[in-house]
C-alpha cells in the first residue's frame, strides 16, 4: 500500500482531538500547562511566584494550578539565565570525579549552583543524571551536551566540546534490542513490517497471549509481567491509553536514551503493538527533558510514522485507529513512577498517588492506563516476529529474555551491553567491562540505580536477575552498574545516596519527605542514634517504592563496605 500523505492541518487537529476528550474529563490542560510554565520560566530569572500565576491564568486556571508544578519540577523551579547550564551530580559522575567537578564548573563559570550571575547571563543547576554515565562527568549547556574529565574547561571555552556517543555492544547471539541499531536496517524498517503483519494476521487477544507466553517482564525496575498488566485493561472499551515511560532517571542507566536516540522506530512500533494488544486508540511517549536529542529523534520518527501510514484514523486500511504523541518531562526522578508520571501528564506535580485504584483501573485522565518502560516495549517486535518460545528459551528460570546493562565511566570498557538475564555480574564487570580503568577491583558496585543496592567488589559472582540480586539485598532496576573505587571514602558514598534521596523525594508522604532528610542529617552529623528505627519507618510506611527502597539500598551499601561502615549497619 502506498504511504499516506503527510498529515495536514486537519489531520493535526484530529490528533489533538483524540486526546482532548480525555483531558477534559479532569478539566486539566495537562501538557499545555507545563509548556506554558516552561516558556515563562525561560523568559525570566524571577522565582515562580512572579510568573506561574500568570501562566495558569492564561489557561483559565487558578494561581495554585501553576504554582504547584512550577515549584516542584527541577526545570521550572531553578532560576534561568540567558545561558542555562545543568551539571550532573549523580552517582556515575560523582564516582568519575570524586564529586569535585561541580565546584570546578562553578569556578570556571563564575556562578554558584542554583544561582544566576549578577548580569543575568549565566545560571547553573545541579541535576541528577543526564545519561552520559559512560563518559562523565557531564553537563548540558542549553541542550548541547558536554562530557569528560575536562568538563569545566569545555564549559569555559578553554577546551573543545566533547560529547561521546554511547558505546553499544551485543553480548548475546541474535540480540533482541540492539540488532536494528547495530545492523543499520534499510528501507521500511523491520519493526514497522512486524506492525503491519500483526495488524493483518493476529487479534489483540492473540498478541496478549503471545507476549504472556514469552515471560516478558517490565524492564523499568518493578519487573511486573507484561501480559498480566495488559490483561487488566482487556475489555475496558475504547478509552484505554498506553504510556511509554521514557523518564529514565536512574543514575548509571542510559539504555532508554540509547534506544530513543538511535532506534526510535523500534520504540514506536513497540508502543503501537502494545496499543493494539490493549485495544487502545491512544498512546503517549514521555521523554525526560534531560534527553533533548532523544526527544527530537522521537518526534522526527513520530512524524515519519504518520507520513508512512503506520498511525492515524485507519492504519493501512485495517480499520485500526491509533494516535500517538510525544511529551517532554520537566525534571523529576520520582515522576518516573507510574502514578507520578500520570500526574505529570495531567499537569500536576509529579507526586506518587495511593494505590488502589491502580492505573489500569483509573489512570491518565481517569482512563484505564497501561504504563510500560521504553526497553520493555522495544522487545515486542522481536517477540512477535520470532515467537514467544524463542524468547522464553533465553535468560534465567522465571526471568526470560535479555537485558540492556549499562556500565559507567570507571570501567575500562564502559557502554551499553545486551546480555541474557542470569549472566553473572562478575562476567559483565570483568570480561565485558574489562574491570576498572587502570586495573584493580572496585570497592563496591551499585546495581540498578541509586536505590537498587550495592555489591562488594569481591562478591560479584551473582546472576543478573531480580531473584538473585534480591538475595544480596540489591535489585535489578534499570541494570546500570556504577563502580566506586577504593580511594573514595565509604562515608562520602553513603552521604551521596542520602543526598539523592532527600533531594528527589516528591514529598507526597511524611515518612519519605521527613525520613529522607532526617537520614541525611544523621549521616552528615555522624550520629547513628535512631538510624535503625528510621529505616524501619521508611520501609514500612512510605507511599511508593522510592521511600521503601531507601533502607535496603543504604543497608546493602553498609554491608558491602563491611567494617568500614560498621556503625551504619542497622
């Protein structure tokens, strides 16, 4: 069939109408509010109180509707000069420089973090993770990335800019996720061919059954079976929405960024297949603002998909209606949690919401909503092309398939590796990663993000799987590996974890809002009195997994360091 003509004004209006009806259920402008707030933020260095009420008023909303998000999201709350520089202070960049790079950048630019220079020319903001963990420390100068040990000199113009591409390696035969971007497909790309074939040869029920039989689990951290989540919205009618979660905020992970930048078609085709399986006519891709290139590539691929007839009111003449859109995030780690992500898409603060109701019952604009991670969706074209059995044969018992594992800058060969689940962490670190730069063994290795957990550098002979890592007090998460060298003081690493927790808590519940700050105070003062009970409250009473994961993360760190953090083993 010939390609559909490029959508004109009417088709663009139809795309907007496909989402407007849902938005009007809650009477919230959603993306429109955050866009208006972002434009106001960039126009002035004044605090949100000076401009957020006007942005809300222009949309017919009360001042509080603007002040809430404007004071919450990092992109909106931070003051902006004419040149706005965001410097990563997350785990991988911290490990790369020992935490010294932020002060170096402050001196080079003549402005403190969180402030604007006296002439309004430059502002500096400390953020957590820009997805350059393999080449850190890193910064975004506007939307232009800078990375490497000469970061401060690059930003000051004394060194040429450097922003290395992500090294990507398929460490398994017949890769599920990296085959397209490493193989350089031509013509109509295989993911869209799979999409066309699925539309004409299978029913949504058959697609759900195939994916369930494959054993695919969510790759965003929770590891929930994909087929079960899809079944939860089966038969819910035409209002179902599927969200591709590209808000990859785990420091040490950049797998989603790699897929969205280098193979956006794979992500979009996976989202389309998920929508078809769930009988959803609407899908959303949420891309974090810290990934400007990924955002641009996803939007380009989306426009091409409409051009080629893969999306629209009657996809390839099959009667299937599918409207997708790409939305930019506003800077928040917790907003990657599915209920917080939904709140952000609705124009609210990105805070976690109580469950039940679960998003599959009442999610985005009260519609039944499925949220799947980008890497999860990217596996769907392979599964539907090669079959569930082929996928289920790979990986570990009960945890099938492959996983993208990201190695941070301290490794001799950092990069994104596709491995089968169950691969020993020691093999990933020693054989694939080549150990540490300059040789030696890491003191500890962070697995699965800041709240995933830590393993001792001499105790890495553990399979890369949720079950095996859980036995060691860690978690798979996004499967980013960050090595901390022996010369870095254990107390500094512990403080770094607590600073991250205190800075990124959304504040929706008292145990996490107060507990994360109290834990930081204890560690900074060196007084562990009451530390154990505090961890107990965080673990038992926090609203979402962010607060509940802080205790096992810091406990695993203390265990990994042994006697060096003995008094924090509570």
